[in-house]
C-alpha cells in the first residue's frame, strides 16, 4: 500500500484479513466464517457493515472504520479502524460494543451504548500519538436518546 490511500484497498478484503488473523472466533454464531464467505458488504448474510472513511489520526489521509455485526440479533458490533503505516494496512482500533449509534466527528469516533435506568454510555475514541492507536478518551453517562 505505498500510496497510503485506504480508499484504494477493498474494505471487504481488509475485514477478511483481520478476521483470519484473529486468534479467537468473533462469536459463537460463525461471524468469522460469514466474513470469509462475503462477496458484498452490507448484504445479508455478510456481517461487514458499510465502510466509513475519515482522517482519524490527523495525517491528512483517511483511515477506514469498519463495523462487524454479530450475535443473533446483530446488535453486537466489532469496531475496527485501519490506517496505512510504513506501506501496510495496520489495525489502530479494535473495540466491541452494543451501539445505539456510532458517529465520526472531526478525528473522533463517538459510540453510544445503552446503560441502565434511562441512560446511555457515551465513549469517545481519539488518536493517541504515543500509542499510535485510537484510545478511549471519554467515558460518560448521558440521558438515553430514546427518552428524548
């Protein structure tokens, strides 16, 4: 990947490679196998969601954010983000979540998850230059979006 352009690599190929590299299955419902069988993202039974591109590390080039739906109700999501480092596609975020929503804002990934008693948990992941990865920067309880 000498160009450093994540748009020039197939998001589905990246998901397949990451799933194959995983040392444990993504879940007991065969998500890893389903990823391997995918021909088109976002078409059943493929669990790979629509890829999103955004400059998350501030280098002026877009990174790739992928959501992998899993579980029987497809409410569990593996969030993976990738960048190009030294000419290679590199994993910079690997989080498991049950999101109400996932948003990209500036260089941040914002995830809302349901919590108890009418609240959601809001997590903000930002680029950590020393770790060279997306790290959780904010964890807070907010009023549930379903209550508004």
